[in-house]
């Protein structure tokens, strides 16, 4: 299942409001989930979205150093 930022937002709303079921933007439904299950789902979704974003926009790193004599 591919997660999106809108899925994470929907999970956040459900967690804040105490709902045990929700429908995602693409029509998928989850029902009778406890808070700890929704928190775990959100954690997984955030990790997958972050990984996908980092693959699309890899950060380049550069290091600048200086040498002193003395």
C-alpha cells in the first residue's frame, strides 16, 4: 500500500478526534482501529513517505574544511 501525505493527515485527524475508523482519499477504509494501531500506522506511513521523498530529492552533502599551520 502506497502512503501519501493526505493519508497521514487523515490519520492525524482520526487520532486527534478519537475516531476508530476513517476513509482515505482513495476510498480505502479502516475500521475499529485502536489508538495504538493508528499511531503505528501513522509511523509507518511517515517513514514510507519520507523514504520516497528522499529518493526523489536526494540531498547532496559537501564539506568545507580549513587547514591551519601552527
